[in-house]
C-alpha cells in the first residue's frame, strides 16, 4: 500500500504548482511529491515549500518514499529519534523508576554540556539514554526505530568506550562526544550522592578541575 500523500490517485489540480526560487527569484515548478528541485536559474537545490514532511520526520522508510531528504529534515529525523529512544528505554525499564530517573538525569546533563561544547546532540543523547541498558539492548532498540547506520554505529562506539575498567578513564584528548558523556555521567552520580552536602567545597572544587573533561562539565559540577 502506498502512502496516500504520495499516491497520484489522490492528487488534484494543486498537485503541480509554480513558485519562485528563494535564492534568485527565478520561477520554479514543483510536483506535489518533489522533496527538492534544483533551480534552473541559480542551480541551487530548494525544498518543496508546500510539502508536508510530518510523517517523514519519524518514518524509517521516509528516504525510500521521498528520495534524498533535505538536510533540515534529516536533522529533524535525528532529533525526533532521541525522543523515541527515551520512550523505548522507559518502556524497557518498566517500573524501575530509579534507573528511569538516572537515564533522564544523564540525558539532561548531556544535552546541557553537549550544546555548550557543540557536540553531536542526536548521537550523545541517544547514548545517554541507552547507556542504562547496555550495548545489546541499545542495538536492538536502534534497529527497531530504524536508526541510520552511521548514528547507530556512533552510539555503539560510545557505549563501548564508556564501558571501561576503573582506573582507565578517558583523558582530555578523548573524542568530544565521549568527554561530554563522561562528564554527564559523573554529574548524574554526583547529584545522587547522599553525602554531597557535607563536602568541603574548596578541595572538592580542585578535584572537579581534575576529573571533569569539559569546561561546561566543570562549570555544571561546581554549580551543582
């Protein structure tokens, strides 16, 4: 069965329309199902201004249905994917509210540090949630949700890098995504520590400077 929005039998007189290239003003003609077209005036590829990409933002078959997707839509797909990963992780954990809370806290710190450090947010946020389940379950969830191979592979690599023995922590030269997740996980455990309010702030601040790997992570740790 075809998606009704892309099936020509449901089209009407508005299925083909003219518009102007936003870059040069040259006339452009679009079919309803064109995701993009290249302007014959300036040669730039433009997104169909009337196309509803709603389902394409989450459907794993979107690229097969619509062809090559615009960069903005690919970013939207990945942004929605981390929300769907969060739902799957919560479903997987069931009534284990402690672990659900820990995953959500880790993701919150990851997003805050990741934005400040300009890391790859879709990758690190998916990893932040899936870290609670381990590599095998993470792979199954990403496959179920139709995650693209580069993102799934990046998440798998980060999960493996985070699963290291004590005493072999990543250093300041580690990849940015790994450093962001490391700091976010450290903050997650730090906020859960029942003795944190009894610590002497001066020596603790010096320890933060040693163990946290990003400037944003150190700042959040001191504030927390």
